[in-house]
C-alpha cells in the first residue's frame, strides 16, 4: 500500500482521456465509471464514481504496480486549497476513517474545484 502518511504524492497533472484504462479496468465494479485521471512522474491517481485509486508504479520496468483504493464512503471530511498568484499548486485533503489524512497536490493547471465537486456528488 502507498504510504500516505509520509508526504503527498508528487504534483499531479491531468491526463487527457484515460491512458491507464487497461490497468484499472479489472478493478472496477458494476456501475463504476472513471471520472478523472492524474499523473505524477510514474505514479497516477484515478477518480471514479465510487473511489480514488492511487497507483504506485514500482521497479525498473514499471510492470509491478501497487493499487490502493480509497472509497468515498469512508471519507469523513475533505478540504480543498486552490492555487493563488504566488502559490500555483492546489491541494485536496481527504480524511478517511481509520486511515487518516491523505493529501493530493495538483499542478496549477488542475481544476481542484472540479474534483471536489465530483467527490461531493458521490459521497452525499
């Protein structure tokens, strides 16, 4: 499992489409749909209608992957920090029961309010 307690993921940038769909498809349950995909250097995060799937790409070839599922049903609270004039990064902090805080940091080009809206629609 990804160690969410030691800092956040590297700045995430939105992917066009879903380039990792073949990796994620076997994890999806009936009725679950992909909403957004964000990429770090090798790792990536997928937001679906039911959860966040954080993928840690491991090894030299990148064939080994760790998939961590963060279900929206376990979110107790969340916080959004938008980018500003000097601080161009945006952050999404999710607070999960029994796991604690998970922070995702997004590049300035990401619409973090769009992400929080999608999460809000699926947790309430």
